[in-house]
């Protein structure tokens, strides 16, 4: 599902759950264990097949240290986010102009 195509709160929650789980480098199985649910429940929530019970949603927000509003926000799901580590890398990349070509080569970004 493309972020621009989000039309329902359910879709936004599904996308936000996936985003926050990945941002926290957590597998579906790890999140399921923390919540006391089956790991396929996480998959069904992230794919928008099933809705998340409000009590479970509250626990998810606690785990990810976010608000319920963050989980329901369509705008949140549409934004591209960078972890603090990624932001730090971008700042360092921009500060070292003389090294940018070498990084581009390393990451195979040069034609």
C-alpha cells in the first residue's frame, strides 16, 4: 500500500505499526512475545487484515514510547523518518565534502 493511498484509520495504524516496529529493530515475533499474542497477529495487523484491540494498541504505544495519536495519524504514516543514527550519518556526510565521493562509491551510488 502506497502512503499516498491511505484512506482509513485502519490503514494508517497498519502502516504506523510496521514503521515503528522496524524503526525499533523488532521482529514480528519479538513484538508478539512482548504483547502476549501470536506472531501472525502482528502480520495481520500490519497488512490491515485485522484491527488491533484498543488495550493491545495501548501496550504497543508503551513499547514504542509513542502516543495513541502517533498510531492513528495518517500524516505520521505518510512521512519518511530517519533514526537518530541515520540523522547523524547524514550530518557527518554533509560535513565531510571531501569524503562524499568515497562514500558514494562505497555505497555503489556512482554511475
